[in-house]
């Protein structure tokens, strides 16, 4: 057993007055609140400001900054962080009064529909959200940080991790229950009430109760007036109307028109693209049809109208499917010929053994990212060369694959056609319909299994190569980081440097913990790689995402518990194990794991992913236990995560596997900067 290297300190005078909770439960509650509030902010702001549906890590980076600043503030003042609920109330009011409902066209990395903007421009609203997120999270982080001096280092870290796991579990349960934001607001208000207890009743009412009531009332008003359904991915709103005597349900997600539920006969009459896959496929029967991106059911209804005997309808969002089951005029989901699967399309292809006469990717264009820790969109792994090869492998003899969407750029149509050609071994049929590059791409399992109106002209000189699983960025034309991201990330780093200097004072306070800073940078890159890797192996669903984040925290907690209870190898040895784990992860590609049965794939993926995470956190735990200042060293580690979040965009150039190399170099840098005295730990 190793001995704790420090003893509990006496609480700072003036910081604990009126507290009802002892230090350990207070630390768990504060940590759970901090993570819950971070997840709620990412989820809610993204549903009301469309820029954040694609730049979710903007809020994540603001949260990291606030959490780091909160720890650095510990010991620099006695007043409790009453500013947090006040700023949160102001942020909620600003977002609800000035929402950004649509603007989906940007330069470079993300390619969206051309729609008009309603609300403040990105340059005006994003800095407000970033600064507010930092200030809001700084409060709970300061409350967490104030518990650290009252406990031994690793015991405090242990309860912090338990609280973080609790926060993830609570938010995941609410996502499963489709709870509206007003429920999140009530939980946040209760947490503020428990953790912030001013000396006087008047201060409590003005600085805690009143802002909390504003938050709850505003979120309740949004939930009631909008009539929104809150899926794990979107704020879903819908409107039922009659157009030319035809019943139509228009569905919007996160304030953006997304899809319409229209009778199959009318859809085929109004938009020819929906009939083209059936005309181009030479198959004589439709015994089995797979539709990925089934949504509210119009594509399913069309397949049934074309004579499909059985349809497997795959849809990732349960609320979209629920709306279709309830309100679609054709009631396709009530048809006994239809089986629905609420999962990720790529994951379904990797798991099923069925073969199909026709596979359709029916406008699977999401409006959100997998998580705040990656630039991966929900549908990213559907448009890679490997995904189309998986679709090919699930076709019967004579079967065909088709995909359609409003692509709006010739290079994008050509890129997808080139991807299909690479996967199927011959040129696909490419039909461009109407304006706006509305296109249908159809590929038979053999060239004889497709009937093209005209041969595709082929890829042009400026056509990007097919997207691959390691770089699944379909809408990124080149191999670069678009200027819009470089400018935003540069400003984030500049603001972070200025804020840290203003709050924490001279940087020399953190100089002894430069290695811990780099550990924070590299750990976030490692976490990003694992999030995206598990999304590919098991699906880009919210369940997989939650399990991965919880698994990371469990691995960290296990490292802390082992370090507390047993004498672990020295830091140089642990660094060697860590780097060995990174090498193992680099040499076992996801493509190999995808070929394994799911149970074996899960076991190997967990071992390969969490070995370096475990080793990295043994390194951190041993080093953290020996630091002279718990809050400054922990704050330095958290601030390193901001740089890690910025470096995550290197994946746009080098791919996700390349992040392992960057992480390995950063871990070597951390080892080089580690104080000599610590090497014997």
C-alpha cells in the first residue's frame, strides 16, 4: 500500500459558513452538478443556436476554461461564486430572445443547406455563449476546488470522479426519458440552492433564488409554448397542415426545417428523385429492402407502394420515428411488412447478416455532432468508402444500392459517385434532378444490376478522393483546417490566456506543473480518439457516446483507486506502459476490429482503448498526489484540455489515427518536463 502524501487541510475561513453538507457529499454533489450543467449547456445551446449544432465543442472549450479558472480561483477570495446562477439566467434569456434558427452554409469543413438566417450572426452570438459558459461553469468548479484542500489529494480526486459519473448517469437517464429542458433547469436550481448558501436571506433570494426561478420559468415557457419533443439529439418541433388538399407534417429540428411527412403518391408526383432508385435498379423483385434514415416514414411508404414485401427501416432518432408512427398520412410504421430499428445505420450494416434487393440511404443528413468532443457528425460513417463496401456486401445477387439528397455542389456529387465506384468496382448511375444539385446515385452489385439513363462522366480533376473511416469528413473539400476554425480557435486560446492571467495571476504559479498541463492536452486527444473509434465500432448513438464517457471516467477512477491502495511502478515505468498502449492502439486498426463478432469486438476494443487511459491516469494520480498545491495543479491539468480541444481539429488533416501520434509526442513532452524528484515516485 502507498501512503497518502498529504493530510487534510483546515477549511478556509469564511468559505464554509452555513453549509449543511459535510465535505465528501458536498464534493460529490458539486462535481455531479458541474458535469451535469456542462452537458446541459452543450445540449440546450446547440438546440437554439444553429451554429452550435456543428460547433458544439465551442461550448465545451468554454466549459473547460471556466472549470480551470474555478480551480485557480480557490484561495484567492472568500466570497462564494454567486455570479454563476446570475450569468446562467442572463444566458438563458439572451438565447431565448435572440435564437439563431437557421444558417447552415459555411465555408469549407461543413456543408449545409442554403437557408436564410434568423438571429444574431455567429461573430456576435458565439463569443457571448463562450464567455457565459466559462463564467457559469467557473462557479461549480470553484465549489469543487474548495473541497480539495480539505481532503487528501487522491481521496478528493476520487470523490470528484464519483460525482462526475453521477452527473453523466443523471443526464443520460433524462435523455432516455426525453425530458425537456425545464427538468434540467429544476435540477440546476436545486443544486444551486444546496451548494450556494449566503449569510443573509436577502442575498440568498436575490443572488440564488431569483436567478434560478428565471431559468426554470424561461425553460418552462420554451417547453410549453414550442410544443417541442426532446430527443437525445434534437429539439424536434412539428406542424401539421394541408397543402392542396394533401395532409403534410413539417418537422424541424433545432430550429431548422428537416423533413416532411407526405403521402407516398404525392411525394412521387412532386419530386422525381424518390422514384429513380426503383427505376435504376435492375432487380426484378423487392423481397427485402433496407432504408437507412427512415425518419418519419415517407421513404418507407414509397418502398411499400413500389411492392416491397419487407422493409427494414433504420432510424437513429426515436422521436422522428414516433412522429411518423403517429401522424404520417400513410401510417407506414403500422404496416406488418415493416420492421423498425432505432440505431445507427452503419452499426446496423456491421451487425446484421441479412441480404437485400435494395438498400437506400434516404437523406441521412444530420444536424448535429456526435458529442462535444469531436467534429464527427451522426451520419459521418455512412458516407465513407468502407460504408459503401459494407452496403455492397449486404446485397443479394442482382441487388442495388442507392442514395439521394440535395447535394448542391458538383464536387460533392462527384465525390460520392467516385466513392460508390471505388466500393462497387464500376461506375454508378448518377441522376441530377432539378436545381440545387439534387441527385440520385445508384450502384448495382454488378454493372448488369443497374440501368443508367446515361453514363456518369466520371470524377474531375478537382474531385476529392473518397472519404474513409479515418477521415470521414465528407463536406471537407481539401485536406486542411478551414480558416473559420483557425480564427475561432486562435481567439479561444487568446481569451483563455488573458483570462487565466487575470484570475490566477502570474503564470509562474503553474510553471511547476507544466507536465500536468501537457497530460491534460494529450488526454483530451486520447478521449476524442476513443469517442470516434467506439462510434465507428458500435454506432454513433447517444447510448454509445454516454457509455464511452462513463467508461473513461471508470478507467480514471480505477487508476486512482489502484494508486491509492497499492504501490504502483515508478513513473518512468508507467510512462513506458502508456506509450506501449498507444503503440498497440495504433497497430490494431478499427477495420480489423469491425470484422470480429460483436462480443469479441467489444472486449478487445475496451482493452485496447482503456489500457493507455488507465496508465495515463496512474501517471496523473501519482504526480498529482505529490504536488504542493492541489487546486493550481489540477487547474493546470484542466486548462491543458482547452489546448487539447483545439488540437483535436488536426484530425481534419491527419485523421483520427494520427491523433494517437500527437498524443504520444505530448506524453513524451510531459515526461521530459516532469520534475526530477517525481521520477522516483
